[in-house]
């Protein structure tokens, strides 16, 4: 469901029917998705300035990745504190560190779904049209 929602929002590089995107650790994709979603919510976000953290090698790799994760966590908590995103969109720091797992994918899906509800043009979709099916099946009533 995450890949479908990201595709609808305009994220490129994923097949809309891809499943288990984060079954294995994928820090580069996680960074790209977070930057994309946070930019939809807050165009002044400094998160994109920290990319490409996953591409840094050598002695700078760990600090760059750590800075990115800390900033991503801080921005999401700040957006939640301002009531821009709901609590279920927060991503645990441990999930950011592992860059894998169902919990991470579920939180990203919640965040992407929230982005879709607030960024798509009014009138095209309404909250009632987006069914919250947590069993992995998505349905958008047109």
C-alpha cells in the first residue's frame, strides 16, 4: 500500500504494486521517502540539506546518517506537536536506525496517507473517500 500511495503523490522509483519495501534494510530509500513526504508537509524543511547521508562513505558515514536520523525524528515530532501530522505518523528512532521492518513501513504508510489527504486538490478526494484498511489492501473510491 505504501508504494501505491507514494506513486499517487508523485514519488518516482517504486512500482505501485511493490510489497514489503523495507523487508531488508534500505537506508537510502528511507531517506528519499522521508525527504519527499516531509517536503510535502513543510516546504521549508532542512531535511533535504542533509542528503545524501546514505551515500557518504568512510569516517563521515556514521555521523552523516546519525544527523539525518536525528533531524528526521526532530522534524516529525515538531510536525506532530504543531498538529500537522497525527501521532500514528511518528517513526521510532529505532526504526529509523534499522531502516527496515513492518513497523517502519506502517508508520511511513500512515504519514504518506496523511500527506495525500492534505495535499491532493480539494474536491478530487475527501477524507471519507480514503478508506483506512490496515490489512494491506487499499481502496480509493472515486
